[in-house]
């Protein structure tokens, strides 16, 4: 009986976990194999080299945080507000490796040093902003208001992770709920 191969997506997921923990420098074949409990030989059955893995990690991340999230938000139908409510819930629950804030922040940091990653991040951010604009346009006629709401929505996903501020006796979750309510009015 032959050995069971570690699935390709496990290598990608473990690579993203390493990226989130230590940046692109932490994505090394041997430590990934050790974390998966396999030999590194299996890696080469899927990937030509480390750069190929890094590229597939970014492809997977991009697909997971854009198209798949948008498909889920759209899946329940309804108007723009209903889709935004679903989107807020999806994003709030995004704690898996691929959609984690840690992976997102690691990719953003990586993009500061790598122009190809920066171009990909710009594409992802533009796709996300375009989607948010389309949802807000369904109930906001003013293009300036659409842009502000889209920017605030997107910024709150990324920026609140960097804030250490207190919220006048409110929890961060309470303030985020108030923010969502304000954005949807």
C-alpha cells in the first residue's frame, strides 16, 4: 500500500500560517514539512520550488478573500443592505488561516518590500472597494458618500487591529456594531 500524500492545499495553508507568524522569510520548505509531519519530498510533487508555493499561496489568498467572500455575500440575495449585513458577518467570522487578519497583515507588510506582491494587493484592494461601492450605490445616490462609506468599511476591517484606544466604556465589538448600523442607514 502506497503512502498517503499530504494534499496540496495543506501545504498552502501551512505556508500561509507560517507567513502570518513570521512573514515570507518564515515560509521554508523543511519547517513546513515538519509542521505537517511529513518529509519535504512530498512538497516537490506539487511545487517546483519555494517561489511556486509563495505564488500559489497568494493566488489562494486572493481568491478566498475576494471572489469567495463576495459569492457568499451575494448568495442570500436581497438588496445592498442585506448583502452588506452578510458581508459584515462573513468578515467578522473570518478566523481561518486564509482569511485571518494575521495573514492579511503579513501580506500587507510583505507588499511594502516586494513590488509584485504590492501590485497583487492593490488588485485585491481595488476589487474589494469596487464591490463595496456597488453595494453602497444601491441605497446611496451621492458618489462622495458611497466612496466614504466604502473606505470606512474597508478601513475598519484592517485598521481596528492596530488601535489600542478605549471606547468610552464600550467594547470594541459594541463600537463595531454601532459602526455597521451607521454605515447601513
